[in-house]
């Protein structure tokens, strides 16, 4: 069958059916392993450093990379339990990536590529995206060290990246019952600090593709 010009083969449908039959058992066990790895002592230390960063008398521009460093620690801790890995990039082609103007300026400074100046407010067009992230190069993130908050926060805890595939995304968009939900984990505990640093109320927000349109 074909959906949105994407061919969904019988073997792909079979693999999706097998994943569905698993009923997220593996995802649940991966989520439990991540929770177990975050010991009370580890959580206490992390919360204290988050609190310290929030109160630090420094500019948002200097706080942002420090926030990213804390998130890296969570990323390292959960890395063996998630399906996300280098070269796996369907998400960078199929989902919106909302960023703040502070993050756009951070990426611009790191890459030398100019970011569009957008007026304050939220410009993100949520929903389907038809173009890959402009920083996806040969299936890898070319700004990995400077990637924005949302790319750091989210990770998939399925046994592989099957649910992220273009085929499953096409089935999901078509509301086909054979589509399988993507099971993910997010670093939600960082959200309030992220909002404080990036100035959720005052800044401008848009998809990374709007700040850095294709050239
Ligand atoms: S598993 Fe999914 S979310 Fe994770 S890197 Fe691969 S395509 Fe992206
Ligand atoms: S910034 Fe990097 S990780 Fe995020 S969507 Fe773009 S290519 Fe993917």
C-alpha cells in the first residue's frame, strides 16, 4: 500500500503488528530501568544544581549551556535504555522542533549562520512538517553540541526506531488502526527552568525551520 507517497510494505505492517502485540512491555521495562537509575541521591544532587542555576545571577545566554550540561547528565544516564542513537534521524525529518529565540541565537553564534529575527510571540505552526531540520546532514545532527532543548529532552523507549519510521508516521497521519504509538520519555523536570531562562513570556518561539529557513 502507499500513503502520502510512502510505500508501506507487508513486511513493515507485520513488524508493526508484532510491536503492537508487545503492548509496550519493553517500553515499560525501559522506563522502569531509567527511573531506577535515578537514585534518590542522584535526584537530590540534580535538583540542587538546577535550583542553583535558576538563582544564579548571570545572563540567560550564559545559563543556557549550563542547562544543556545538566540535561546531558540525564541523557547519559538513560542512554542505554533508549532507542535513539547517532544516525537515527526520522524524528529530525518528521516532527516540529520548537525553539526559543535565545536558542536560535545560541545556534547562530555556534554556526555562523544567521537566525531570522522574529517578533515576540509564538510563531510555531504545530502539526505536520514536510521538510527535514536544516541542521540534519547525512542523517546526523550537525549541531549536536548546540542542539536545542526539545531535541535533548525527548527520547524513545521502544525496542528500536520502528515506531518513528516514515511508514508508521504516514499510517498515524492517516489514522490507520495499524499505526503504533511512539513511546517516549521527556525531561519534564527541566521545563520550568527552561521557561525561566528562555523567557517564555517575552521571547519569540518558532520552529527551527522558521528561524533557519533552507537556503
Ligand atoms: S529512535 Fe526515533 S526519536 Fe530517537 S533518534 Fe531515532 S528517530 Fe529520533
Ligand atoms: S537540531 Fe539536530 S537533533 Fe534537533 S531536529 Fe535538528 S538535526 Fe535533529
